[in-house]
C-alpha cells in the first residue's frame, strides 16, 4: 500500500505536460519515461527499482538449444523466478507481462545484466504509449489532411487518458481481492449498458454479445 500511495502522490504532483521524475540514471528508464503515459511509467518504475534493489542471481543459468534459463531471486517476495531468454524474447514464470502488459522486475534485471539500454519494442505495448491513438490520415495522393489534425490530437489525448485511467485503477486495486471484484463488476456493468444501448435498448443474449465484441463468423479477427 505504501508503494501505491507513493505512486498516486507522484501522479497527482505531475501535470499532464510535465516529464515523469526519474529515480535512476539508466537509459532504460529515460526511454520508458518518454514512451509511457505517466501512470504506466510509474508502475514500470516500481519494477525497475525492484530489479535494481531487490533482485539478484539465485543459481547459475542453464541453456537448452537456443533458450537460456536464468534464475532470479526476488528478495521482496522471497521467491526464485525463472526467466527464459531467446534473443530478445523473455518469458518469466511470474507472468506479469501476460497479465498487465508491462515487463516484470525479473525480466528487467535480466535485460540490465545483459547490457540492454532499452526495452525491446515488442514489450512496449502501443496502448500504454503517449501516442496510443496516433493514426496518420492521408488522401488518395498521399498528402496529409491537415484540417483534421486538431480533432485527431483531441481524440488521441482522450483515448490515452482512458487507457491511463483504466491502468491506474487496476494497479491501485492489485492485491486487494474485494476491490478487484468491485472494479470488475463496475466495468462489466458499464459494458452491458453499452451493449444494450447499441442494440436500441433491447437486452442481448450472451451469444449475440460475444459476436458483437469479437466479430460474427471470423473468430474475433479484424
């Protein structure tokens, strides 16, 4: 909870146009501060600090074919985690990236110790970026439609703030099962209202809702 209150106070102190406050001289942190929105960056910063101050090698690494397995001791959780590395691909047994979309401290520790000065691009998800909704618009001859720039910027900022708000809410309720369920119920209730509204006020069956969300007859591909 102390870490959550600290992060919340940092977010409150930072204005939308100010740069996040860095805690290390590492290039990885600087580049992530430029890429991430402030709420997401401070969540990443917790993992970076954990990598610097709470992680160390537990056992000698092993290698099978092209995959190297490193064993990372997390002194904060008092557990040993396995990080499989294949080139720039990292998979940690804690599964934080799969759950939240941000690399865990164990992967960051591995990257730092292997001399990386930035997070591989595949682990920088566009939805957490300051430019999450940037979409250049071109006419048929390839020239930019400058008249639409103002509306694009406005929508970009709005969508980015929505993603940041959702991510901040998830981060704040993490490890509190009751609040996690409360947030999930709120999101589900809001989504249901949107589905009913889009159907002209008539409730939809579960099958129809799934087809609406994933796309009928294409397995969710778009």
